């Protein structure tokens, strides 16, 4: 499982991180003569204002507590096409834990946050008001998540939570100058939901 997850993670990093970063760097290098360090900073790959990290950690606690008290629908999470399906009934092992961490924090959270919050929200935030920049990046982030309607149309309300989460993460990114907080929130949410599925499908 971990090997396949590593391959999937590598593919995501190439498509959502490496290629966009290369194009972003080339643009800034050719148009503004900016160096790699400055480009990475503008992409949100920096610490930023650390006080916003506490806001991110508070959100992590709320999300983990919510998933613990109100576990997501297990049938929906294990349907064909659901991201957590691969972990259902996997049991606890180093292979499973490695695959889970790769999925939660790297394959999805880092790759998506870099593209949508690091590059998109950061660029929009430098060109327009925080309100409009945040609304636009949140709407764009929501678009690929509309695929949920094909997997579990009855769970459309989750899309509202996705949009709210995108707004909060976008606000953190623009105000702090860093994608670290949004990355921690996204990764922790993925991990919490995956652990919930794993725990409820443990082999007897």
C-alpha cells in the first residue's frame, strides 16, 4: 500500500507542485528578475506571521474533535471513488500508517494547498482586496470537489464545509503570508477522517 501511495504522491507533486512552481518561477525570473528564494516566499513557502499558526492549530483541534464526536458516514467514505476507501479494513501496520500520512499530508494537503493557497490565493491577495481574493480562490478550490456529487450526491452539505474551510485557509494564507497553517489544517482533516474509517473497519 505504501509503495502505491508513494507513486500516487509523486504524481500529485509533479502535477500540482513541480510544474506550477517551475512556470511561476520562470515568469518571475524572466519578467521581474526575481530569484528562487523570493519566488518561494511569494508562493507561501515560509513561516510567515507565527500568530496565525495558533489560529490554524485551533482549527485543527475543532476539526479533530468534530470528527471524533460526529464521525463521517462510513458507507459514504468507503464507496468506490472515495479517497479513504483504500484504508478501510487495512489494519494497523507501518505500511498502513506510512500510506496514511503520505495521503493526508503530502499527496493531497501539501499538493493542493501549494496550488490553491500558496500560488493562487497568494497571487490574488497581492492584486485585490482580501475579500475578493479569498472568495475567488475558495470558489476555484471548491470546483474539483464537486466530484463528491458523483460519489455521494446525498452528502452535498459537505461542500459547504469545504467552502468554509477554503475561506478560513485562504484568510490564513493571505494574512500570514504562509501556506503552513492551511497545510496543517488540510492534512489534519484528511488524517482525522482516514483514522475514523480505519478505526471503524478494523479486522476482528
